[in-house]
């Protein structure tokens, strides 16, 4: 469900049919995003209908009351991943509303009182990197009883893209080093989705680990590529629809061929070309996705050649070796021979960023 647009949600019957089809083909883990999933009136009914599956629900936590938390505990197959973008001032500024942090904390505490496996997610950017990417914050989460956290980096895309919030290459390396070191030091699980066990960058869309279904049922390559040629309501079912999609296949192959990072950030021109080639439809309610894509300036992402930081903790190295790696998605791409070109691109992107930041300061 998209909280920023006209109310839109997938009906329970379609959701159940989609999940049943996926389970029949070996899938047992599902991530539920929004908008805000807890605004869906039948979310808890959906969870209860699939005791043989496990769900991670990405949420702002503000709709999780004590009653909702008790029901989640009774159902027993979902973990809320609650978004915290900073403390009071930063959270209010990022969300554009008042009292965001306190409302989120109330939802977090409701889950923890019920003993639910609960995580905290942060989109790391210029305004919260110092506040939340430190051991003291992790220790606070541990003291509250939080079980895991997820640090992902802010990506300037969409109608309100803000390049000034994005991290520099040095800060991206800093966040990666922080995650690796804290995994070996503090008793809380830390998730990431951008690196294998050797610290090499990867993209979950390129590797085929995941694709995204939006509130209208449109099957998108990933959450920030808001174009589609297929929908989960296709009579073939979700498995056959995704398996046979030339659009999704071409996106995986194109991305893997050109970068180990984010193709949207690094090569928005290639994304546009592929959308045009397949006649993909804009899946947003606002209908401006192509204009937003055309307005993007190429920039660096998580692929920073020469800055790889391998996992230190044996458990993460082992888990990534078997369950979270590139699954040979990049074997056809000779990325080693493109490192010099990539380095030049990074330098150019960094120069543009510095110029933009200086212009903003002068303007301010």
C-alpha cells in the first residue's frame, strides 16, 4: 500500500494466490513493503493464512498497537523491520511530520513486549550517519531488546530525489567498515544486501535474489525501478510470469554486465533504453517515472573497486558463502578489465557531487 499516493492495495485473494504459487516452487520467505503494510486491513489475515511461510514486514511502526503486536505474536510467522531514520529532529525532518520518532518507538516497544523477533532499519544519509552509525546506537538498540538491524544507504531517486543527502564514496566505505566491525563485536545481528562475504559489491536484482511487486501488483525489477510489463494477476501464476519475463531477464543481464553496483544510479540511460525497448509501463500513481529517470545524473553506488572489506565474523562469511552471494550472475562480465573506467567514472561523479554541494552552500 502506498501512503504517498491515492489509496492502493492488493486484495487478499490475489495475495494468497501469489504466495501459494511461490510456495509451490520452493519459496518460503517473503518481504512485505509499502507504503505502509500495516495500513492494509487484511495484512494479519494474510500472515495467518500461511503458517508454513515466514514474512519480514518493512514498516514505520506507527500502526503497531499493543493489540496488533499480540496478534503478531499469536500468528508467529512475521518479523517487523521498523524504520528509524534518526532521533527526534532528524526523523521529523526526513518524514516531514512531527513526533515521528516517538510514534515509531511506541510501535517498536509494543513488539518487543510481546517477544516478537524485531529489527530496526535505517536508510543512512548525510543527516544520520554520525548519529546512528556508531556503537552507542547499537548498544541502545540491544538494551531495548532489538534483535537485528539493517543499514542500507539512501538512494536519490523518485520525485523528491535529494543528491545532497547521499553519501560520498568515502562514507559508503565507512558504513561498510562499521557494519563488518560491529558484526564481530556487538551481540546484535546486522543485515546488509549489497556485499558478499569477500566484500564484493552485488545487486539483489541482478543476482535474481529478489524482484518487487508494487501495490497495484505490477512486477518491477526492484523497488526503485518503477516500470513493469507483467502483473501478478497474470493467469500463468507468479512463478511462470517471472520466469518467462523478457523484461526482468534483460534487466538482470544488463545490470550484471555493466556494474556490480546499482545500475539505476550509475547508468540511468541504460535503464531508460531498456524501458523503451520493452514498452514497459510507468507503475507509479503520479505517472512521472520516466521524467524522473531522465532528470538523474549518473553517480557512484556500492561498487567501489579496490575498497572491498571482507567479513570478519565466521558466521557471516559462512552464511554469505552459501546463502547470499552473486550466484554467478557476474561470470559473463569482465569487470576486472573495467576497473580503470569505473575509477574514472567515480572521480567524475565525485567532482560533480562536490560542485553540486558547493553550489548549494553558495545558494544557501
